[in-house]
C-alpha cells in the first residue's frame, strides 16, 4: 500500500471509530448481544445435560417390591419422581399439561406375581414430543430396567447352582462397549453451544456489516466516506470494516475461551487452530455482508436478506440435523454457508483432535469467501457516488 | 324524551367510533401493503419460511447412517451381527475394513459416522458360553448420529443375544416357564406417547411455526412504526384530533388490521402446513382457536409497545433478530422446562412466544384440551391486558412528546 493509501485507510478507520461511538447500535450489536448470549446460554445449559426430569408413577400395587422398584427409578441420573397418580388417564393428562415427561404403570398384584414367577409386566410411557427429555429418559429407564432384571436373573441362576463365571454369558451373551468419541459424557451443551454461539456471531457480523455500509447510503454520507478514503472503494471498505473485524474476532475468541476453558468443553487440538478459524470465519461473513449490501444497496433490503440467510445458517451448519440426511438440493446449498465449514473444522480439530491436514480444505473454503466482494466493488462505488437507490 | 335523545346520541357516538375505527383499520391494512419492507416480512416471510424449513427437515429421522465394521473374528456369527446391523433402518454398513486404522481413516474423512469392532475372540467366547463384547465408536458431532447408533447396535446385540441365551439355557436343561423367568423376569414395555416416530421435524417445526407468527409480527409492526417515525408522520397514526377516544381507536384499528391478517395466517401455518408435511396435528380446532386469539393479541400489543422505542426502520431487526433463538430455548421444548432456572423461566414469561409454543405443542402434538393449557392461556390473557395498557401509555407518551415539540 502506498503512503497515500495508507493514510486514507487510517483516516477511514478513525472515522469509523468515531461513528461507532455516535449511536448505541454499534456497541449493542457487537459487545451487547454477544455478552448477553454468552451469559444466557452458558447459565442456561450449565448443567450440561438435563438431569432429574419430572416423572410420574401409577403404583397400583403399592407393595414393598413396587416401592423398591420406584426407589431405584428415582435414584437414576435423569428421573425424578414428582407425582403419584391414581390411573393411566390421570397420568396422561399430567403429561399433556407438561408436568411430567414420562410415567410408569405398575399393575396391582405386581409383587405377588413376581414371587410366583408369573412375570408381571411394567409399562413405561415416554413423551417424545419433547425429543431431548424423551430420549434421555427412555435411555435412562431402559438402562435401569436392564440392571434391575439383571440382578434378578443373577439371583435365580445362582440359586440353580450355575457357576459364577458363566452367569454373565447367559444373562447377556453379546454386550456392547460403547465409546463416545470426543464427548464421552454425551454433554448436550457441547452439541449445541459450540455452534449456537458462532451462529449468533455470524448473524451479528452480517447485520453490522450491512448496517455500517448501508447507513452511509441511506443517510447520504457515502460521498464523504469515499472521499475520506481517497476515492478507493477497496480502502473505504477495509478502513470501515477493520474495526468490526477486530471486535468480532475478539468476541469470537472470548467465546472459544469460555467454551473450551471455562466450561471445559472438549478441545483436543491446539486451541490456536480454533482461534485462527474464528478469525477466518469473521472475515468470511464480513465479505458476505459486503456482497449482500453490494447486490442491493438498500439498507432495509440488505437487512432482510441477511436475516433470511443468517437464520438459515443455523440449519445449514448441520449440527442439529445432519446435512447428508437432507434433500440433495439442500446439500449443495450448504456450501454457501461459512458456518458449515466452521462446523467441520470444529469437529475435526476441537472434538476429535485430528491432524490439521483434514481441515485444510475447509480453512481454504473460508478464505474463498473473501473473494466475493470483488464482484460488487463497482456497483457499490456507483451507489456510494450517485446515491440513486431508495432509502426507505 | 330527553333521555332517549341522550340514548340516540350515545348510539350515534358509538357508531361514529366504530366507523372511525373501521377507517383506521382500512388505512392500516393499506399502509401495510404499501410498504414493501413490511410486506416482505408479514406476507412473504410467513409464506415461504415454513415451506422451506419443512422441506429441509423432511426426513424426520436419520436413515442408513453409514458405519464401518472391523470384523477380526471372520466367522458366521460375526457376519450375522454385521448383517443384522445393516438391516436396521437407522444404520447401514458402508464397508468392512481390515483393521482399525483403515476404519479410522474412513471416520476421519466423514465417510462413516461410527465404527463397529468385532474382536477376534468373538466366536470363541460365544462357543465357550462366555460374554462376547462388541465395541462401538460413535460420532458425537450430532445428537442424532449418537441416537441412531446406540439404538441400532443395542437392538442387534439384544436380538442376537436372545437366541444364544435360549440355546445355552436349553443346554443346561432349563426350559419352558423357568427359561422365561430367567430371560425376562419382569417384562418391560416402553410406549412412546406423542411424536411416536421420534421425528425431528415433528419436534422442532411446531415451535418454529409459532415463532414465525411471533417474530414476523414483532418485526413487521416494528418496521411500520420505524417508517412512521422516520417520515415524521406520527400525527397520522393518531389523526388530527387527539381526544380520549382517539387513541383507543388508533390502537384498536391497528390491532384489528394485524389480527385479521394473522388469523388467516394461523389457518395456513397451524392447520395447512402441519397437514401438508404430516407434522403432528391432532389438536381440536376450537381449542386451537381459544389459544390463538389471546396469543395473537398478546403478540400484537407486545410488539406495539416495543415499537414505540424503535428509532428507525432497520435497527430493530439488526439488534433483535438473534432473540428468535433465545425465544426458542426459553420455550422449553428443547432443553426441558423443568430444568430451566427460576430466573430464566420468569424472564421467558415476558414473551408471548413462550406460552404460545408450549400451548400449541400441547394442543396440536399432544392433543391437550383447554383444561390442560389453562396455565398458558391465562398467561397469554394476562400479557394481553398488560401489554394493552403499556401500549396505551406508550402511545400517549408519544403524543404528549409530539405536542410539546409542536408547541415549542
């Protein structure tokens, strides 16, 4: 950069800093929103996994054995018996009210039938409308049932004089040894927060990039902006957006630090790779912001498009519903979202700690996004000079 | 005579109020359709969003998640395990690897999302009557991979185990009744009530649909108010004569405009879309109506109250779009409501979406009647009352400010 260009850049940069102090939207839209989200999500999911969820019981037997069974249920990690109900109908109503996520029905004569080997059935009802609560409770209840009946089987076999070493082979001939790679506790926060927070970040980057540029067009200050940067749209954009690059990268890295260090979420690679990814991610979304406001140099339209695109990012990241299970067209579209590549890098590096070679192509993909603004330089410059777009 | 005159004038005044309100209503509807920005939000977005999201999540559950099997046992039994696994709906065997190293390579390049390792002594152990162990390595990048893998491998292990168990017990001379007692002393049955298919769209979409109503109203009303503010025509909102009846007329006229548009949208969003995409829709239409009326009113008054603080057209969306996500979590359909801390639960009660999502979920997914959603319905009516009052105060404040400015 020549000396002239540099001084133009510096002047534009300083001008933007001044502008950022002039309205609350700049502070609120960067530090304000991100800190609110950090506080909200980290406190919201501080448990890691929802434990002790309310369940109900319909104990029609009320015998020592049925009570023992319920005590076992209550001792599991996820279930908390909060209601004693008199019938299936009542329990179902309580479930519809959302007061319990599951209930168990123990028939009368339960104990008597167990003792006389008549194998009474126990039925669990789980509400899977609340998918997370339902799935976790189902897993927990199944596990508990297996344990309880395993203990009973052991007793019976021992009584029959079966050799200790052979008992497990009879109770459970094929057993599974499950390894949860990267997230051994199946922590729910790890699934969500590692992408939700970058998700909010991309939304705010898009919004503020478009706002910072669009407001110049709307309030007809764009000529002044261009003049400050020596009539170079490139310098004008660099000078204007650099403050946001710094702020958002810093905010993103604070997010990384909060997740990996404060919350102790898995980071099996060098954390610097995630810092680098965060930086490239910020720049990629700034570039997309320029692209959008360049295509439609009307602030209102830019904001609306950014809203649409930004919200879709949460879906196309693929962290809730995997991309390859979506319709084929959707899979192609997912490449248009930097958050998709962020997710891939995060999984490879932080979650699995793979060699960085596996992520190089995704890092490069993030860099490719920075080329996009080139297509709208001319258009944006014209808009800045002629101010010939509607401002409403 | 005098009395009836008074009656007449009362009726006339009433009629004139209604007429005035009607004009504000017509005016407001026209205003909405004149503003391209508002139309994009309250018409286009409402139309397109549900179609788009429902299409993306069309596959409710994961089908044939690819896994790789490392079979060091190379026996008929181990092949059976892998064949059974392949036959499940959730998982398919993408390939067989010769060793763990090969399998890891496939895993690292995301070709597969799980590794099944069958050790060399698998068959030997089974023949000796011992417990054979199969190792499962699951991709944890998405909750749904994990669930698919755990469900299918558990199923196969139990299924295969059952046959072997019968053989072993038979060999020991334990048969019939006795055998049943050992293999299953207490039969368990798990019944899934509501969202029986455990579908992802069936779980998420109802909440999204309510959020679409809440958020498009919020941003639509906000943008309309921002425009008015920018063009400095707040006087138009309140008409020329600012008397006591005037302000209510304006508020009710605006409310009526958005209310009638969104009543139509409710049929589309809460009736048509769930039917079209086969999302849960077991709700009674009258119960839905009893919920949707206070929900729309509360959302409109809430948005109008906030709109007073919106200085320009775009600011609200720039700053508050992210809040859609917060609302989704506050509603308690993902992270269960019972596990939301007291503070955040109270905070959630500020927003009509929180009650709205729960109520709609309960009615339409779980078939709840009005008695089961009394809590949510009461909450929505209380919000309607409170936000109506705050709207009135806020509008009065605006007029007062304007008047002062004019006088100066």
